């Protein structure tokens, strides 16, 4: 039986993983946010950020800390790979 992965208890401040490339769909291939979400991120209230995080996590985004301490995605959200 497959069980869903639990959401991480502490998320990074931002889903950005410094892989900033958006396709024609307007979605960043690194973090999975739309260009509008990226643009608005610093001005978003906590509720809106939580909504974005919930969508990203539901699409498979999992923060993983590398040697540098920065988060990186283990899966590119929104991509069927």
C-alpha cells in the first residue's frame, strides 16, 4: 500500500533552488512556481505562501538540504518524468 509522504515540518523560506528557467507554460522548472508567484512571493501574506507550498508539495516538491545548506528540489514539480 502506498502512503503519501509527510510534508516536511520546516520548509525553507522560499522554494527557489536557483534553477530559474520557465517554459512556455510560465512555470519555473526549478521550483514549480508560476512567474506571477515568483514575482509576488516577497509581498505574499503567510496564507498565500502556505497555499503555494501546499500545491508544490502535492506536486512532488521535496526540499533537500545539500552541502551548501540551500534547499534543492528532488523532483521538478509539474513535470511528468
